[in-house]
C-alpha cells in the first residue's frame, strides 16, 4: 500500500471490493470494485499476449533447436559416462591393490594413501553422477519452460476470463504482479 508502506497482497474485505487490509496504520486508499480490478488485470494480460501464429512458430523452432542439440548433448553424456566408468574402475583397482596379499604391511599403498585416494575418487564419482543428472534434467527443463511460457502468454487472458477466483489470483501472481492500490489503480 503506498499510503502505509506495507507490501502485502490485496485481500478481499467484501465480496466485490478489494482493499489494503494489512496496514500498520489507518490507510486512506479507496477500495476497488472486483470488476474494475479484473478489467485492469485483463488489460495488462492483453499487453503480454502473443499472436498465435508467432507463438506456434517459436515453439516449433525451439523444438527443432532442441532436437539439433541432442547430438551435442549425446557427446557430452558419453564423455561424462566414460569419465564415470574410468573413476569407478580406479576405485575398484585401488581397493584391489589395498587388499592384496603383497600389501599386508602397507608396502604398496599405506592406509593413509588409500583413504586419501578413495576419498578423492569417491568425490569425483559423486560429482560426475551429479553432472550426468543435471545434464539430463537441463535438457528437458528449458524446452518445457519455454513451451509453458508461450502457452501462458497465448491463453492467460481467456483463462482469466473464465477462471474462478483462485485461478485468477494464480494468473495474476504468475505474471509477477505484486499488486497494490493507489487511487483505485492497481
């Protein structure tokens, strides 16, 4: 609220009016009719709406780029898998050398060396597994986010027009509105 300097989401005090209800002191900002509030949000949604043909073209282009990059991602995944196999093999060999009969007295590898190398290789293996998981997650996340963003831009206005109160609030928050009233203007 610009009057009381409280940043709070708008709350309904009455069934058809919205007003600041979390003020620290008496706030003199007038409330707004729900219909006026919805008109203002709808007008804003109109400013972010994309033409349907452009959005469809952009989604197709993103999917094509995603497919083209799959070769590069495959190479990266193969390299990460190869490094993981190598590290796992090194860990196995280290354990084998440490447990051999020739190393009973620690002649080949001491316990301190073994523990230090094992710790380093285990950390490398953990890092490689994390990179592999992140790589596969990242592959799908960006295309899904882009498609959801384009679909939201295409349909938010119609979803807002027919949605119930909770859906309308979710749409307003989805576009990043942190609404406050000043002279009945959101």
